[in-house]
């Protein structure tokens, strides 16, 4: 697939960050570029002082690599450790389970989604409970219902 006009960067369907068709492989460079990523009404951008580069998005470049328990306002919660080196307390009410069972969460103030890696997925499963055929995440004293998205028309 070719570049969109004026967009030197692309995130492919596998979450790989590419510059002019070449994958950004260096871990520190990729991590730095992810920290520059922003989204507004015009699209997705890599923004640094005085520079802005458009990003064509086909997938998400953000991944939840691990989870850890944290206490927030006297309640137990889960913090996501992301592949860009940042950490965020998750809003477990906005988890999205795709029809292929991949789990996503909203990050960066809701601007992006992050895909759970397999290890983070298995950490999340520790909080899974089933009751009367329905599934929930139970974290501390709170319970969050889980629903798998339906496949769109035509698969």
C-alpha cells in the first residue's frame, strides 16, 4: 500500500511503524517517535518543536506490555506499562475485545488504543470471573462486564 499524500510515516496493521516504507527497528528511536505521536481533528501526527509529520494509521503502534496493581483513591486498579515507556492507570470500563479475542484499551487521554501483548493478556485473565454465563473483570471491589464485539457485516 502506498503512502498517503504528505504522510511519511505509517503504522501498518501489525503495529509496525514505517518511515517511507522502511520499518523503524531501533528500539530507542521507535520509543522516542511514539512519545511524539498525537491525534487531533486533522489526523495523527509525530510532533516535535517546530516539526510535524503526518502518520497514516492502519493499526495501533501502542502495546500493553505488562500490568501491575495500583491503588487509586482507595480502590485497587490496574496500571498498564506501555511499549513507549509510559504507564497509565486503566479505565477498565473501556476495554474492547475484538471478535478474534484481541484485547484493546484506550490510552493517551482516549486518543489512541493499545493492544494487549500475550503476556499482558495472561496477566489480565487472572482477574476474569464467570457468573451465569457472563464474564467480568473483578479488580478489588469493582466488577467490569466484558463483551466480545460482533463481527461486522461481511466478516
